C-alpha cells in the first residue's frame, strides 16, 4: 500500500493551537472511556497527539489500537510517524 493511500487527517486543529488540540483529545478520551474496545478512537486520539507533537502518547494509543485490531494497516502506518 502506497503512502498516498493514507491521507493525513485534515480535520485536525492547527498544530499551534494547543487548547483546541487538548479539547479534542479530551473529547476522544471520553469516547474511549465509553467504548474502550473500539480501536478507531485510539487512532483518532493518536492523530491529535501526533498533531501536537506528543509522539510517545500517540505511540501508546496506536499500540492499543493494534492490540484491538491488528489487521488495520493504517494503524501500523501511523505508528511509523511516531518514530
């Protein structure tokens, strides 16, 4: 699968807007609390963390997503962005 098949999430706040990124991460965290077996939420929050340059947090969320669904190559691709 080519890199072009994995577009960046364009719905993310400006990377310099720490308040908007933190608020979005909190919203997604609530979704995770409600449904901790949904890997999509971990991926969404990881993208916010990457956007905010919190790469260790993003890596942890991506590893959680992979543990829940190891068949989604987007999780592995995004994990590479944390290295």
